[in-house]
C-alpha cells in the first residue's frame, strides 16, 4: 500500500478551529517528527486513511496535494 510517498520532517498542517455562530477558520500547526505525504490511489488506501484519527495520525498539509500520515503508521504497513 502507498507506493508513492514523500518523507517530510516537521511539516506544517491545517487544523480546523470552530468559531461562534457556526463559523470556522483554519490555523497552521507545526508538526514534530517524520511524516509521509501520501497520495491514495486505490479504494483500499482511501478506506485505510478513513480509519485514522484526524489531527493525530493523519493531517491536512498546509499546501500541496495528498495527506500527511505519521511515518510509523506507513512503515508498519510495509513490513
């Protein structure tokens, strides 16, 4: 799974912040450690990503395509 990954050290991600009156904004958060920018191509990869905890193991990158996944999650899949 996830044949196309790009390693990123301490990337930045977007985190949704809820505001009063059903409004929201996004804050930029600096992540610590190694993450992989992944590009899901198969339904199996998409379904797997849906099982991960948002803003814990999977993150939205501040810019660019794909999603950021903690490196240990992807490394354990490829064993």
